[in-house]
């Protein structure tokens, strides 16, 4: 599969929404896969299509925001052991067409804390001369998702993510 999108849903809705999401994306990609993860409320959508296009379809899906809580297209993925592994990928992906970034880290099953990750990414982004915040209105986003030692990163325009 070419692209992945990590989504979070209301806990215990994973099984119900899995088929709804697959049905919604079917006409766009008949080979789309929607998989459960070991973490409650977390699904991975795999498609041969661009993950940003899949994310946009999901953001605009007729699924309430309180049920489909986040949508993150995965642009970079791999394995990590330490925070610097993640920071190196963010450093290489910072979009110079952006003015300000909202930063989110969700590292499930990791010894690295979400706050520690977010503070390190914000410091990195500010060192490049960009505005970076935990909350607020920005034109771009940096979202790091972790499942155990697997990571997925999105860096780019905010309209492709729901966080």
C-alpha cells in the first residue's frame, strides 16, 4: 500500500466505524484497508492513494467529530528508539511555506512522554525561525503519532489533519 492515515475514534467504536470508513472510501479506492491496532480507539487506513487525499475524504465524511476524533495522514514512517530519531525527520520535513505550526505528539506505548516530545519539536521549529504552539490558529501542523516503536509523521498544511 502506498499511503497510510492514522485515525482515532471514540473508544469502543473501532469495530463499528471500521466498516463505515471502508464503505465511505470504497469508491475512491476499492482496495482500501482499515485495520485495528493494539491501542483502543486507533485505526490505520491503508490505500494506494495519496494519504492527504484519504485524510481529506475522512475529514469531510459524514461521521460526527465526537466519534471520529483525529485524522492524520502519514507522510513519513519508521521505527524509533529515542526522541532524536523523531526530531531528525521533523527537521528534514519543515515546510518553509508555512508561517506557524501547531505541534502534537501522541506516542502510545513509548517511554517518551507526549509533552516532552511536543516541547522538543516546538524548540526545534522555533530555532528555525517559525512560530510554534501547542494550541491555537496556525496555517500548518506537525503531528507525530507513535504506536510502540513505530512512528508516523505529518508536516504540512493544517487542512489535511484533524487534531
